[in-house]
């Protein structure tokens, strides 16, 4: 499982994915981007179901959007 969320009007992207080393655990990478898509900062941490559900609820409330991995690759200037 891997899913990307981007709050509307924000240059942040949150990537939730299954931890390959600890099954049934979630990891989160938070990316801070500049206006051109360059990654300014990246923080990886253990995620929680509560955080993932909060991100899903924010999509339902119209505060963020789910983006695909290909959209993420188009947004971020990954070198």
C-alpha cells in the first residue's frame, strides 16, 4: 500500500506506505516543496492509522487531494 496526499494550497506532500521491515506498520514521509517542485525538506517517521484516517477524511472534506505516484513524480523534481 502506498498513497500520496497533498493539502490544497500547500507545497507539502504526505506519503503513507507499508513498512516492509515491520509488517502491518505504516511509515510516513512528509515532503516540503518549493514552488518549482524542488524538495526543500523530507522527514520520515512512523505513521499511525489515526494519521492516515485523518488524511483520508481531509480528502472527503475537500481540504486535500490524493495524488498518484505518477503525479507525484511530475510534481517533485527528484534527482
